[in-house]
C-alpha cells in the first residue's frame, strides 16, 4: 500500500532554510558581482509562497501567480540524463545551458560536466528569483567552488550572454562545436526560441572578435619566436578574488613600474575559461617576461618564447602541479622568500636563483575606525585539528606530535619534515587517516613522507595559533579568518569571530586595533612574512613570535615590534602593551619607517631589474 503524500503551502519566510546563507557566502567569495546582483532580489522572496510535498519544496508562486518549478518531474530529469549522456560523447568545446538556475538540474549537470574536462559550460538564467529559490533548497557550494561554469545572469539575455562571452574570451572556442541544452522547465517553444535567438544574436555581435582570433594567434606565433635580452615589458595574470596571490603580483608590477618597466595584468575569471582568458591576455600583451607565483609555468608558454620569472613564497615541497610542470625551466629566474627553500628549488630544476625577501603589499597607512578598534586582533587561517587528533590511535598521535616537536627544532620547514618522515616507519593506521585528511585539503595522495609532512604543517598552524588564541581571548582578542575558527571559539566567544576581511579593509583594521598578533608557520621557518610588513605599513602595533630573519638591518624586535615565544609571554607582553599607549605608538612609528625605508615593492623589484642587466 502506497503511503499518501502530504501537501502544504507556506510563506517563504516560514521555510526552514538551511542552504541560502551558506550558498550566498560561497558565491560572495567566488563571484562577488553575481553575489551583489542576487542580493538585491532577496527581499522579493518574502512575497513568495512554497508548495511542500512531504515537506520538500517542489513549486513556488508569487502574488501575481508566477510559478517556479523547484523539483522537475522524474520523467524530465530522466530525459535530461539521456541528453547529457549524448553530450558527453560529443565532447563539445562550448555547452550553453539555458533556464536551469542553480537547482536540481544544475546539481545533475555538475556530475556530468566534471568528466568533460575540455568543455566550457555557460549557464544562462534570466530570472534571479529562480536562482535564489534553488539556492534555498539545495547545497550548491560544491558547484560554486568547482569553477566549471561561467554565469550569464539577468535581462536582457543577449547583453548578458555577450558580456559573459567577451569577458571570458569564449569567442576563442566559437569556431568549434557548440551544443545547446534547455532546462526541463523551459519546455514551451516560445521560451526556447527566445534563448536560441539570444544565442545567435550574441554570436553575431562578436563575429568580428571571432574573425580577429586568427589574426591575433598569427601575430602571437610570430612574436613567440623572439625573446629580447632586455626587460621592458612584464605580464602576469590572476583572479580578482585571490586573497594574496593577486595582490602580491600586482605589488611587484608596481615596483617594476618605478624602474620604467611597462607592466600589464590580466584579471582571470574562476573556472575553465580561465585558461582562455589567460592565453588571450598573453597574446594581446606580447611581453618580454611573464611573472608567476610559486609554481613553474602552468599556462601556455612555448620554450624560449619569454623570460620567465617566478617568486616562490610557499614551501616548494608542497607544489600541487608536478604533473603539469614538473620542473622549473633552466633559464627561469626563480626568486625565493626564505633561504630554507634554496636546496629544494635546485632539486626541482631551478638554476637562476635570487633571494627575494617579502615586502609590504599594502600601499597606505590605515585610517582609524572605531568599529574596528579592538584590543587585540589576529588575521589568518587555522585548521581545526581536534577531530582528526581524536580519531588517531594513541601511539599514532604520539608519533605525530614527536615528529612535529623535532621539526620545530630543526627550522628546516616542511622540506625537513619530509626528510624526518622518510627516516621513520609509518604505521598504516596513521597513514590512512593522514591520507584522508590530505585529500580533503584538495591534494592528491602520493608518497607517505609528503602527506605526513603536510599534516604536521597543519598541526603546527593549529597548535601555535589556537594555543595563542586561547591565551589572549580573555584580554579581548578578535579573530578574522576561515570558518574553522568558529567551532574552536564556541558559543562563549562566538562574537569574536568575523570571517574573512576584504583586502581593502586590512590597513584600517591593523591601524585601528591596539595590538595586532602575528604567528609564523613552518612555510616560512626563518623569514619575516608579508603580514609582518603589512601591519607595520598600516601603522599597527605588532606582537609576533620571533624568526631568524628579524635583525638590525630588517624588522627588529624591540625597535619595530615586540616578540614572544610562549603563550605565557604573549599574555604578559600583550597586557603590557594594552596598558602602554606611548610604547604602542613608538613601535608603530618605528616599524612603519622601517617598511618605508626597506620593504616597499620597488625595493624588491630592483632585484629583478639587476638580474636582467
């Protein structure tokens, strides 16, 4: 006997919404412009009524009797399955998906297009409420973070689609196979015709762009065969949403411009069209040198075509793209932030090596703002390792902690940790748990020593930063960073967690807080880090753990900042600074002057300029 279904209608605001906030938070990180656009429509949700079948929203309508299908019938979902199977065999270069919002169909799409590694997917949806409703009933964070889709949202369809195509350089693939797929909710012919006409008109509007592609490629091919001896034009690319990589590259460009070197930067979208935009920007710019961060070249750069410059700011032991670019080019200028990296970089093929210390990315002194005037502030990530540690056997946990303690003493960074683990017999139970954690971090498990070294690096971040935080919370510490802070702080200190702070507000935060806390990591075992420089550049008072790179000729403890090693020392010195405004002002004044004298982009750019003379 089949159980009867229950039907109910409720206003949208009575629906227990578990997803909308999380989805919008994710969208804010990866597509800020789209987030702002959709946020302007959120109030309209209050006018909507939901039809629930067995407590699951299936349809929605507003006061004007406009309807939205939130869960398409099973027969239409099956038809979509069949169509997607056929598309997967065709492997089109460009797939246009019309009228799907972010709902059940897009969730289904995600399962398929992951396998279409060379296909760019463009989603066209003219109704923002359809998207917001779908985001209310589905957890779409995985799709939003996957970067496999380019969005064209809003009215009129032609303008938004054309803009998406131009902004993402999708015209570069228009000479190849294009496939169109309509949502199951766009079944009437008039709706389909609207989308078809929109697609055709968009393609016509960029016809000249498509024709120019061959000319641009031909010109690029001619110029790829030359590599000038001098350095007059430098290019690089990055995403506007990258929190540190893009500001670092832009700062180096500013430094090079001080030496009359022309620089260009291409802003990249998230997703698969990223490579197209990067390639198009490279062809248009036609530079003498390409500037990268951390890894050997990943975009298309023919051998001998350009000078290559790479600044390594993270431990090269943990590069993610060994398969794409296994070694640094012999003629590539490889700059490194920490002296500890040098031997590992040589093993990875680097031959032209220069020490390139960190510098201040922030360009200005902060403005004091009362709403940011906390006693103590820490800005940075941590990992909540408590669940992982509690899942380990006692002997496995002890081995992990012992190796971590030994690695701290060696001061050889994560490269040294790999060497330590290669000398140990690793229990299978520990390796299994570590490999699972490693893969959750988006890394592919390869060799045991690398996996365990990275886990110890995560453990270091957790121990140092969480121990310090616990000690300073009673003194008024506030935290900005990733979500893992929230469960650690718990209900008692929930109001002390503020999430990620937009980059343009960092200087004001550093200037407004009475004391800014700095904690280094195994990624830079001996060197000053960028945060140290930025805090002082903004006019903040820095209390940090010490590193070997602090000296009379650099940032000096006692003159530019205060340092502490143990949690007891941090607590004691933080309390003293909070009660001594004159001392705080003296440190921040001295520290800012040191940055102005030694740690600006043009101070570092000179290293690059000298290397090419």
